[in-house]
C-alpha cells in the first residue's frame, strides 16, 4: 500500500509538470532539460537541437544515467536487437524506470513503434503511465487507459548492468 501511495504521488508530480530531477527506479530524468522540446525524427533525435523522438529521448536519458556504453537506439533496434544491452522483463515484473517498446502496423500496413520509460504499469489491463517523447507534444508524461498494448506486440526492457 505504501509503495502504491508513493507511486501515485510520483505520477501526480510527473503529470503536473514537476521539474527538476525525478527518479524512476534506477533511472533519473531531468525534466527541466527535456520538457519543452519538440518531437522530431529529423533533427538530433536526442534533444541536442531542441528536438527529440521517442527512442532518441530514451537513449539520451540512458546516456545521462552513465550508460554511454549503449549506442543510439530506434524502436526497431530496441524491439528486435535488444539482447546485447537489455534484459527482457516479464510484464508482471515491470518497474518504474523500465523501458516499454511496442510495435504495430498503421493503416497503410507499415510497421511503426513507440517507446518510453514506465512510471506505472498494470500487467493485467496493460494500462500504463510512461515518460517519453510524444508526437505533437514532445517529451511528456502519457497515460494509456485504453489498454493500447493489449493488441500490440510489446516488450519491457531493463538495461543490463554495465
């Protein structure tokens, strides 16, 4: 119960736009550094030029957490080629700071994906709150209460010890 109360306060702080360093398990996110950036797959992808896509933001946050041994990632590489740098985690064992990656086909049949850091995850309903770079808003907290992962291929990853 105490853990859930702490998590609820944390989610409220993230959703309210809490600035500064926020800890997600073993991952620290400097929201003051990222919030306000624009989403783009065409720029630096990591925020260096004020733009970040989802996988570039995940990579930069890992680098900010002394994981420079992990090369630049894409949702494709996280989903299909994660074995060298990440352990796959059973959804029932998901923790704040783990990385969620999902793949899906759009209306044109093209494979697409998205990723971010888990804040809260319900393995039964597949509902979650996560921090990532969102199309339209850039780096922010997103809450999925529609179980978007139910019908999509998703995995949860945790960086291997360096």
